[in-house]
C-alpha cells in the first residue's frame, strides 16, 4: 500500500527552521456597548417575564376553594 500512495520526500532545506506566528491584533472588547450584550440580557429576562406573567395569570384566574 505504501508504494501506491508514496509521493516523495520533503527537502529539508525548504523547511523553515522556526515557525513564527503573529496573532492578529484585536481591539479591546467592551461588552456593555455591543448589541450582543443586549441580546444576552433579553435571552435571560424574557423567559423570566413570561414565567412571572404565567404565575400572575394563574393566581388571578384560580377559583377560590
């Protein structure tokens, strides 16, 4: 199987000795001024408001026993 898929050898003179990776510079992230922050807050508050409204409606529509 090796004979079928063997392509060749790497020339060591073409391989760089040291890899140099420079990460791209990123601006400072401020979560208070992004729309993502508002969306995250709404994803938390809307279900709580719906749950609270359901309890209020249940208490007002429940028959007294």
